[in-house]
C-alpha cells in the first residue's frame, strides 16, 4: 500500500463491541501486564501495525483512555498473540457477497 500512497484506516477498531470484544480474555490478560484496558491494548496493537485509528466513544473518560496509548509498547510476543485472534472474517458483512459488492460499487458510482 505504501507504493501507492495508501493507508489502512480502522474506523471501527472495537468492532462495535461484537463477540464480547471488551471482555476478550487475551486482550485483558495482556492489558494487565501494562496496566491498560482491552481497548487500549487493541488500539496500541493497531498503532504499532501502522493503522490509522478512529475509535468511537460518546464517553469523555473513554475518549481520554483511547488517547492514553502512547506511554507503552507491546512486545513482539504480545503482538503475535494478538495477531492469532484474527478470524479472517468481517464482523459486519462479507466482501465476497455479490449483492454487497454491487451495493458498495453503487455508492461510488452514484
């Protein structure tokens, strides 16, 4: 993506809380090592992977927590552990569903 000047952006890094995200045992365990929340660990992971983050919250304290991810760095072992959580499937829609693809294309050509 660098070759083309593109950047991966995560506009929903918490997956809208799906799959009980905020209680994920792996992220919680890693967070305890650093004194951080599940959300902070997830954001730090993405940041270290070079992803632009756009976390959503309507609560001031959570917004502040979301910004408090620059005072620690995940070690490589933690990065590999988190990477294993990837199911390779979207929690929102299938990019392979012909109807969804047609809908997304229609938005571009509207």
